[in-house]
């Protein structure tokens, strides 16, 4: 394997590394453990509210910090350095979740807040490093990016499967009970994340390095303002980003709050975790198939289809009565989740000039990686206000419908709407 291929694979492998956190902790065990171990003293709707608050707070923090940090990393050529710093924050805090005692829901929230901030913040610089490994022509961008998505689904799913097995059969692993298995899972995620970050640190190169100075920070801030002014001139891209921010917030909320919602309406936690596994493994091949479908119907139409499915899922989810329905929803979400994410990135690339792609994709990534600002806190607030978790999940319909309507205003260049077969 030559040096360029090795660096590309090492870059993509970071998705394998950090997707363990997204799958095992963020979507799976934290919401379950928060409600059934740390926050048992709270009403179910109240624990949902606080779970929504902590998810929204972490996302908002990234919204505020990412543009400046991204511009500073670009200027200094220290994307790897910033990635390592934030990944270490996420890794240490993930391991730290194991030390939060039963009933200590406030401490668990604070540790989780920093873990999610480290995860999402490191992703900003991970995405930016794609420019360093794709080659001068940029023709391999889609392939490399898809490799990262695929490895992320697979790696996160494999570790999640092991952790689920530990919680179902703790005696096989010489563990006292399921709670001990969940705590061990937090350590395993931290170890997995750290171990598989090493290839990126070793094999992905950056052209130059500079020291962080007051002048560098000022120049980075000026660059952010300049990019905002340039983005304002691209009306279609701005409309798309507004639509994307709304509907991807709904997607992110479903990922983070699905297990909490299932517990709130009385489903067994083990069954819910199994449903999350279904979504993960179906998402791996479905993302590729969804992309092929979009070649024939058009990229925007493909996104419309996915949002329509999410809207139906939200309505159906508010009426769930049986566990088999939750499994069916897991299958449906797995079929469209990766496709909506992949096609959104593809559509944005059609709306911006190639000469400004790096900077403008920084804002796109900031919006995507900071998803779930509105949805979690909206779900939590409506749940507390009404005492009805079914109305809380139904509120997400607002995000999908609003994003759909805004996307109607986005005009895709005719030659780019449907790619040749």
C-alpha cells in the first residue's frame, strides 16, 4: 500500500474509532443508563427533559466554537493537534462515566456534556483533514468519504454488539450484573476510540505547523467573518443550510432520544438496544443503495423521500403500542438515515463554487456535527409540560416539515440534479 492510500485508510479509520461513541454511548447506553440508573429519582418526563438539555447544550457549544477553531486550525495547519486535544477530552470523559455513582444524575450530565463536546469538536477537524488526504485533484473525495461512513457503521456496530452481549449475559464475562457491563462498556468505548485514532495521528500528514498567537486568533476571526460574507452571496446555499439545520436536527434527535422515548412509554431496555443494533447494521448497505437510487431520481428528490419517511416515522412513533413496531421503525430508519446524510453533503457541493469548497464545507460540517440543538430540548420541554412522551416525539414533525418546505426553495442546477447512470 503506497503512502497516499495508507493515509486515506488511516483517515477513514478514525470514523471506525469514534463511531463507537456515537453508537454505544450517545444513541445506546447513556440515555438508557441515565433514566434507569442515574436519574431514578426523577419523573420519566423530567429525566427526558434533562437529557434533552445536555444534548442541546453540547451541540450549541460546538455551534459557537467550531467556526473560530476551524479557521484557526486551517491557518496554523494544526488540524491533527486540535483533533487530538478534543478527542482526548471525549475519551477521558467517556471513561469517566463509569465513575458516576447511582443517583448522581447531575454529575453524569456534566461528564457527558464534555464527552459529547469532545466527540463533535474532534469531528470538525476530522472532516477538515479530508482535504489533506484526498489528493490534489480531489477526484477521490466521494470514495474516501464513503469509506469513512462505511467503516463507522461497521466499527460502531461491532463494538455495540459486543457491549449488548455483555449486558445480556454478564456472567459470561465474569461481571456481576448488567449495570457493571454498561460501566465496562464506557471503558471499552474509550479504549477503542483511543486505539483506532493512532493510525490517523501516524499516517495523515499536514503540510505546515505554526504557533498559536494572539495575531493568529485575530486573523482566524477575520477569516470567519469573511467566509460569512461570501456565504451570504450564495443564496441557494444559504437556503439549503437553513433547511439542513432543521431536518438534520430532527435526524440527530431521533438518534439520541429514541431509547429514552422507548423506555418512557414502557418498553424493555434490552429490546430497545436490540432495535438500535438493527438500525446500525441495516444502515451499512442501505447507504450505498440509497446513493444509487438518487442517481436516477435526483439528489434533492432522494432527500425529500428520506424526510417524508422520517415524518411518517415520527407520526407512527407517537402511536407505538407493541415492541415489534419499534423494531419495524428501526428497520425503516436504517434504510434512510445514512442516505439523507450522504445526499445532503452531495447536494451542498452542487450549490457552492469549487474554489471556496474548503471554507464553505467548514460551515456545512459545523451545522451537521452540531445537530440536535432544538429537538432534544423541545422534546423534553413538551414532555414536562404535557406529561405525555408521545406528544414529545410528535413535536419533531415540526423540524422535518419545516426542513422539507425550505428545501423546496433550493434550486439545483439541472445538469446536476440527476447524475448519469
